[in-house]
């Protein structure tokens, strides 16, 4: 398999890029980049782990679209599942009615979630699932005689979505400041960035205990009778892939149990093979009260998300006139549910999770080669999900100031990596990092291409700093 950028014989033109510049409002995008005629990247095709732009150039999809395309691009089985379902029942809401694919998918998800996570509420994405989880926590405690419990504890630099509630739970100041005031009642605790540990920097387990105890402290400070939930990702995305230290998640579970606070695992990114299990919390041996998920459930072939809750949380809604006063028109869409089921069938028939587990060591070892570069401070992650933190000084761990990070990430790295044939993320939400989250079907040739491309581009970046 060739891993170098390839071009078709016929050159592209700028027609699509011009139309995008004139009419398309792209998400999280500085449109000034294209104000004076800059070329908008237009991706027109995908196959396996690769994508092609409108100029005919091929790129390795090192981010699985957006932590999403687990099975790779061009899976005709998933397209066929969508077409078949659309011809039978294209749409029907789950508002007091059910349809077969939503029923089947709910059963499938709870079989993976384990424990008493037995009830599935469908959404169209991860942010909506997080929003749903907070609303459920609030209403649950109101119905069970604890109406003051409404607050949420989440972690610094964590990203949980863009709806007003989910954005309030998010711990990234720059993502929130434009939309304040947000929903009140959210409070932040430290994340698990061991590379930047201010305490117990020589003992990862002790650091994890310290970080978890800060959640306990935050609950105590706010008053346990006012705190409804703790939201966390098993491996935190923003900031650059922070895995949980040994014992950390177990300690958070203990803290939540002690204070009758719900533990919510936001697995929007981590679920469906990204960490080598259908749900990452299974890998870490902890059962939360709620799981939120989306993205890889369909490998991105159709939008869907879900909140999976325990029987305990559903119990008050089984009686009298109680109901969860919340829903989405397209939640559990029949076509998306059918695609999700076909996607999960392929996971099982092709042993995708086993493939991730068998190859994550090789992926880590290949990326660890980058540690010899002066600009690379840390390589961290789990499964097929890694962050590479960039530093000015490896010895002191000095990071770049805002202006330097702007020039490095936005001014050079993002375009240089893309030009070199690698689509990934240069992220400045926290300390500067490069994130890799490729399709789960890749192996050593793609690992090598990512390492070689990063080595070349990062070496050039260091030379021009």
C-alpha cells in the first residue's frame, strides 16, 4: 500500500472552493483565511483510510474525519443499509412511538454497556447527548426528593459540546466567552495531564488520586446536596489526550457514590473502538451512571448520538404522570439507526476492537520515536487516540506563548501537515498539541507514514521558530 500523496492526471479547479468561500459558513473557522482568495480545502472522496480533495490530491485521514470514521471511508455496506432503510421507513419520531431499528439499536448498545445501563435515549450527536444527560440528572433528583441537586463538576480544558448546557460544562474559556452568560451551576476540577502535574509529578497513581480528590473537594465546597453529576471523558480529548491514571476513575466512582452524585462518562470520542472497546469505561473497569456517545456509532455515515442511563435513573419515569420533558425530532432516526447496526455488525465480524488492541502498542512505539525531536515534549494517549505536545524546551517543559502558538499551529503546522499529505489536528485548546485519531482499520504502513510526515514537518517548524 502506497502511503505518499498521489495526484490524478486531470488537475482540479477552484470552482467548488470559490462557491464554498462565497456561501458556506464553515464551523470553527476563521473565514479571514479565505477573504482574499485563499483556497478552501474541498474534500470530494474517501476510500479506506484516505481522502481526496478537489485538486486530486490524496491524504491520509489521521483524524478519522473528526474522531468518527472508525471503519474508514467508502464502506458500501453502510450506504446500502441506509438506502434499504430509507426505502422501508425513512423517518418516524420516537415521541410516544417506536420503530424497529431504534429498538434493535437500543438493545445492542445496552448489551455493550453492561451493568444496569439498560435505557437508551437517542439524540443526533454528542453535544445533544451531554445536554440530555444534564437535564436528566436535574429532573431525576427533583423527582426523587432532592430538588437542590442541579450543579455539575467537570474538568479543566475538557470539551463537552456546543449547546448552551454542554458548553457550560465545557472547560475551555475561549470556547465559552463569546456566548456568556451560560447556564449557571458548573464548576471545574483539574484534569489528568500527568505531563504537567503540579503535584506528585513522579508518581502517576498518586497524581491520579490527587486529581480525583479535587473532585471530592469541589463537591464538598459546593455542597453535596446541590451537586447532581460529574462529567468526564475516559480519555480527555482537549488539551491533547489525557488518559486516566491508574485508580483515578475508580476513585471518582467512590466519590460520586459517597455524595449521591451521578457519574457521567462522555464517550463521544472514546466509544466504539477508539480505545479498543465498544465503551472505554469497560477497559478501565468502571461502570458509570450515564454514558453519552455519538460519532463512531455509525462511523460517521449518518448522524446519531445516545444517552445510556441506568435502570435507577429511569425508575421515576415509569410511574404516574412523570415523563422526561425533552426530545429531538431526529433522535434515533430510522436510517441512522440502521446504519449504526450495520456498522456494529462490521465491528464484530472484522474484529475491529481486537485489531486496535493488537496494534496500539505498535502505534505508540512508532509515535514515541518522535521524542528525539527538540520540539516534542510528550507523546500520550491510548488505543488509536494520541496527542503530541509541543514545547520550546524539553528540559523545563516551557511552552509557547500565545503569539508563538498562533504562528506555530495556525501559521505553519496545520497547512504544512496537510500539504504533506496528512490530515490531522493542530490544537491550541490548552498547551499546543497535534492530535491523531485515525480510522481503526490501519496498521504499520500508516503508522510509519504519520511518524515520518510529522518528523519532517516538525523538524522544519523547529528550524523556523
